[in-house]
């Protein structure tokens, strides 16, 4: 029987994976701890290790997995920036490249609306029977220029939604999809043009060497005063120190984050009773024009079911045939 070590396990993970595992009948052991070099020894005797976005599969961790006899590292997510692929050795590494682009794109739009129309502030007021409109002024999204960085599946879903708002779309991607551009009607531009012309900027690109901290004081300086920035991709796309500085200076009109540069210790966990705090995160949480959610953009019923079914199918394909279309 195939034995799977499942790290960073939450109750919703167990529920959906147990449901789909009735077909595969794998032996799954759930660990609440995240995978890293300190917890990697727990994988001894397992065939497969299953991880999520904040697990750390660096060179040291991967070496331990291979020494322990692990054959497959199964990512139950699309991004793989937390895996040192150059040090994977004989490990087979698979991922779930497409679970629900709509989930993430729709959440990005939700963040945008929450910031622009001051929804949380209004909600808090009305609960206290304060129905004043002072301080709640937003703007029409219709007619605004939206800059989309990354036109993969999620970026395309976001573009389609924003076209419905009646916006002008400009986009940047190193791999331009001309067919999609013609069908939907938008313009590919360089990054400097996107920074300069956009009223709203939404990040939907992977975390690579070229994109790490691409939103920094230099790029923010090129943007319009009052720009809104949305990030539902990876936290390290943004230099948080520079973001806090430019927010404090009033350069940025609003920020919506579902990810954070140093989120590993905080996101997807209940830290309400802990004294551990992150300085920049605390500053951002205190700002009235910042709206932060805890890496929940993917979190829909459809996405969870797709993640579970595809992850288990990836493992089956690798174990039975030695190949998988989702192998890295």
C-alpha cells in the first residue's frame, strides 16, 4: 500500500482528501506541522510526501526525503517556488497546475471592491447604528485602466471579469497570448507603461527571480498617485518595506493582499493567542486603506475538490506508470 505523509494538514484537507481517497485507498498520515529540514525526518517509511504553499522543500529537506526513501513529492498547489528543483535528485515532483482560476480571480475582485467602497469600514459602522457616509467615498471602476501582470489562467479569468466592469485592460506577460488578446480586447504593454497608466494593478504572475520584489519603491514611483494594488499570487512579489513606506507617504490609494512576503509563520494559522508578531504585517493591518486576507483566494469547494482529486491522480500516475503530465 502506498504511504503518504501529508504536511500542514487542516481539517478541511482531511475531509476532502479522505473523501477522494476512498477510490485510491492510500495510507495517509496527516501532520499538522509544516515540512522543512527539521520535520523532514518524519517522512521515513513513506512513499509520498504531500505539501502546500508554505512548506519548505529546500536542498537540505529534499536530501532527507530522498535518503528516507521518498519517491514522490506531491504539491497540492500550482506554485512551486518553495521547492528547490535543482536539488530534487531522483524525486518525482508533481503539482496541481489548474484547480480553479475563477476562485483566485474572483477573490482579487472582492479585495478591490472592499478597498474601493470601504465595505469593512461601512459594515463596522452600521453594526453600531452609525449610518453616516463620511469617509466612505469610492470611485467608479467603470472606465478605469486596470493593469494585469501575468496572463495565465488566473490572469485571464481576472481580465474577463474586469472587462465586465467596463474597464480598459492593459497587461504584461513575457509569454503573450495573442489569440486571447484578440478575443477579449486588451493591450499588451511593457511594465513601465503598465505602472504609469494603471489606476488598478493586479498581480497574477509566478514568483521567479525576475519577478521577486518587482513591486518596490522604484516601480511604485512610476505609478499614479492613488493607485490600488492587488496581490493574490505570491507575497514576495512585493517589497513590504517599500510598500509600507509608500502607503505612509500617501502615494498608494489602497492595497489588497491575500499573500504576504513573510507569511509562513502566520497565514493559515490561528495566531490570535500568540505574542509573536510581524512588524510590517501589524502596520499594514492597522492601515485603513489596506485589506488583508489569509491566503484564502483558492478556498472554494470547487478548488478543494479539484486539488484533492488531481493530487491523488498525480500520485497514481507516477506510482503506476512512472510519468505524469503534471510533473515538474
